C-alpha cells in the first residue's frame, strides 16, 4: 500500500500563489507517475498535472504557463507550484500516485487539500 499526505492548501487572492506538497510513504519503491487532480463543487475530478519518475510532465491546458509540477524522488515528494490563481480554480486538490503490479495499474489518493481563491 501507498499513503499520500498533502499539505499547502489555503486561502489566496486572485493572482496569488500557493505551493502544494504531497509525500508518499509505504511501498514507494515502484511508484511510477505522481500527479495532482482537483474537484470543484458540483464538478467532476479533473487532472491538473502529472509527472513520471523520469521527470516527464503534462498539464491540463488551462494551467500551462502558470502551474509547475516537480518531484523529489529522494524525498518521495511531489510539488505543485501554482501562480496567477483564478477564482474558478477553487477546489479540493488531490495527490495521486500509481504503481504497476503484474501488468495492472494500482492507483492511490491523498485525502485532499482545499484551495480557495477569493477576494
């Protein structure tokens, strides 16, 4: 099993910045991709950004140029630097990790951290 613990959410004004962190523990040696998803009230959970163990990243179009995902494999931690935040990005942000075991993808989720963008 893998446990994921997020931190760094909070309240910020439009245009402000926040940095989210997520640290993995447990059976972490074969974690492949780590990423961040978000879910706003009444909406489906959506991918924000993800990064492979080798450092390949991809982002949802709406955050490109403003958000940066990074990963410290030695600390088993993934970060999401969010700049120029918008009110519509208010959501619960979830950390995600996956492991491939016997050809099957296993997913793990953190408990979520609230990000609120408001004046």
